[in-house]
C-alpha cells in the first residue's frame, strides 16, 4: 500500500479467507527516496491539472508507474525475505491514488489509481488483485473508503464491541460498527495531508515530526470556526474526499507554527464532526495510520472527540501495517468474488464486488 502522504510503501502478510484474519505474518516498510517522492508528486500534480479533461499526462503517469513497480517489488522482497516467512499465494496492490472525485447529485464520481498491473504481477511472481475502486464508482458509490471490510475483521478479534476505527492518512476515514452490527464508513475530512503540505511548503521537512510545530503554535480560533462551517460537514455519509479537497492554503497568512497548530486542530475537529454524524456515540475510537505518531494530533483528538481515543497498538493491532493488511484481505475477497463495499460504506446501491485479477 502506498498512500497519498507519499512517504513509503507498506507491505504486510496475513493468512485470511477474505472474511477473518487467521494469522498475522511479516511486515515491511520501504521508504521513498526524495527523488521517488518527487516523481509521484509530479504525477499527482499533473493529474490534478488534467482532472479528466483533455490529453492524459501519460509520460508522467508512466514514470510514476515505474517507480510504483520498483518500490513495491522492493517492499515485497523485504517482507518475503525475512527468516521463516511463508511464500504468499496472492498479492493485493492498490496503486497510487492521484485523483479522486466524489460522487454528488448530478455528478458521478471518478477515481484514478496508477499501476502497471502486468509489470507489477511479473515483479511479484504471484497472482495479483488490483483496481479495487472502479466497480464501486461505476455502480454509483463513492469508491472510498475500502478498508471497512478489514476494520470489521479486526473488530471481530476484539469481541465485536461497538467501536470506531479511524485511519489517519492524507485523508481521515472512519469505520463504525453500531450495537446491532451495522457498518458505517466515510471520510471525515483531512488528516495529515494539509499539515504535511504546510510544513513541506515552508522547507521544514515532509511532515510535522513529533507534532513539535503544532505544539508551540496557537490555534486561530476564528479560522477554525470558519473552516468547520464548510458545507462538507453538513453532507450526510457516506461521503469521500480527494486528498486536495482540503489543503494547506487554508492556513495562508499564519506563521509556520500557528498554521501547523490550526491545521492539526481542524483535522481532529473534522473527525469529531464525523463521529457526531453517527447514529450512536462509540465507546472508543482506535486510531491507525501515520497520524497516530503525531502527539499533537492525538491530543487534539482526545480534546475534540466524545469518546476514549486509543492507538492501534493499545488495541493490540499493528498500526503501521493496517492499510496493507486491508488490501491483502480485499485481494482474497476479490479472488472469491465477495463484496468489497456496501451501501453504508460507500453509498453504492447494493453490496458491490470489485477488483481485477491478473496472473
């Protein structure tokens, strides 16, 4: 899995029938170099400028696909080369999301993940499942989020208690299981994306390491209130976002530290707003994804959310590997023809199978 934060490829191995997780295997992380990240960012920027209008920026997309294949093959080798690692029989690769348009009344959604599936399958050497979102979008769904099937499997391992799983990538999304077992999932708003963009735009690295900039900044309360008045927060779920629907320009005019603090508080408040849209308040929120490593972000979540906030590790999960594990499970579901999305998770009219297979 390579997320919109463009920091690394995560690989994870699980034993699964597509419904339950029977065993957890080895994991690996292959960080992007600055040059590789630049190639992927250039493809993302070109995709946003193109926006499904006119000629596709094929040269930049092809360069990104080469980088995606190489780095995923490296992550695969790191994972499978560990002592005692079983040999996988199936791979699931999501590809790099460079553009996503959420469905709205009168406007169908669209989504684009870059992947050269034949090259990827040849590099990994096992059957490959990919293109997990297109069928959902074509059927009228949002195409996101797709992790709820896996989040449900993880919650099953906790005994089925009602809870919310929060993924903090470039965008934040939640999966809630209500007391009657219903799954509800949607993007709540931004997570790390605008913060990372803000810090990088000031030449201070790729992210707010340790939340240190936000910790010494002051939240601009007036701007925060203005941002939370956005129409997005009135839209009923399920709903989905592109990484750049909310971006660093929201903090324009603030100091580096105050901008980091305000964007961090806004992302946390957006999660809390999403939780308030659920039919019942959960007992606990379990945070996964890179954002949980940011103490300022986690403190803001604890302030904003009306429930106990835990990290994935506090729940006994492998927080850095959950997205990769999710697409491993979705690969098994694709191979078996099981649904990947439901009306309550993407807004698709009926449970929707998806994914493509090669090899």
